[in-house]
């Protein structure tokens, strides 16, 4: 049985409605987290808030949120103020419009979720909406309140399910146009051909194990060794560390460098796919 999420509601397109559940597609549960401790006692350290001027401790009941409108001048917002502007969720993902799937640029993508039918009776309606998006090459756009914030979301058919992406707010993005304009060096055709050959030689199948975090593995090994009171394990180096020992120097002749790279690929023991 697929894991279930905590958000439950309805997927709606015009008069077609089906109950669904939203489950996060990513997880940080395996990430190693640390606590701050008192080295002398081994006890956890608790954080306290201190008035920056009086240096007196501020109790939780006396703490407030403030927005700095100018240096050292704040607009104070209490819980009632924030509650007055918070959005209530109607628990409905009402698909408002559709756009071609390839027109939503990658930079808008935020967090993926799995959208799953929550009732066998509603599976047919779910499947019809999904397959219609596949057939037309479209993705759906809707708005939904998550964590009391309204988010524009994109519904993308994927296999037997639908992936719901929350999209970044427009004021969160930095457009790439501000960074790439000054890159105007020409790409010579002969060099592009050689690099293409190098790319072909290094082309293989995507392997999800490539995105494993080696630091997490090292930390787990270190913690296990600490538990057993063993010596600290030797620092592990990246698989390609030998290639990084020497800092690269400026390449005077790109053509020569590419030819040497291709020659090295052909040698016995060289990279192969």
C-alpha cells in the first residue's frame, strides 16, 4: 500500500470531482541532525531570548513578531493580526486552466508532491483527468492553500498518478537573463564537434545512486565508530579526488586539450561505457 499523506481534499475539474490525498515526494527524515549540548554535562542546551538593550531575558508570553520598517523601528504583529490575514483552505484543488507542458520553465518548480485518489469510487474520474492531460500534452494549473498560504500549483500526469508541483512565487525568482548576457565568446564548430565526441563517449544511463550524499554516509560511519569508542575513521575522499589534486591551469590550446582527452578515452583502462 502506498504511503498516505496528511492533506486530504478533492480534485475538481468542472463538474468532475474525486477525493484525493497529497503526499510529499521528498523527505528529510534520513538526514542526520545535531543538537547543541553542554560539553561538560552532555545535556541539551536550551535557547533563550534576551532583550538587545536591557539584556534581560524575555519570556515567551512577552515575545512578539516585528517587521523592521526602518532601522530600529518595527511594526509589531501579534497572533490575532496574523490570524486575520491567514487563508482558510477549502480542501479543493480546482483546476482553473491548462497550459502546454513544455511552457512552464524549470525555474518555477518548487516542491513535488504525489497526488493520489483516496477512494476507489473516484479512481475513474482521477484516471480520466490524468489521461486527458497526457493525450493533449497539457498540465493543469490550480490554487490551493497549504500551510495557510495560497500556492499556485501545477498538476503533471506521471505514470498512473499525478505529480503536484508547488510553484515559486514570482518575487522569489531571479531570472537568468541578468547573468548570461555578457557570455559572448563564440563556439567554433571544430571544437563543438570534438566536445560532442567526448560527450558521446561519456554518455550512459541515468543512475539514481549518483545523487547519494557521501557526507551522510561518512557521518553515519563516524557516529557508529563513536558508539563503539573506536578510532575516528580515516577521512574519505571523493572517488574522483585524484583528478582534483592539482588545480587546473589555463588551457592555452583548447583543440590540443580536447584531442588529448579523446585519446585518453581510447586507451586501455580509460573511461568506457
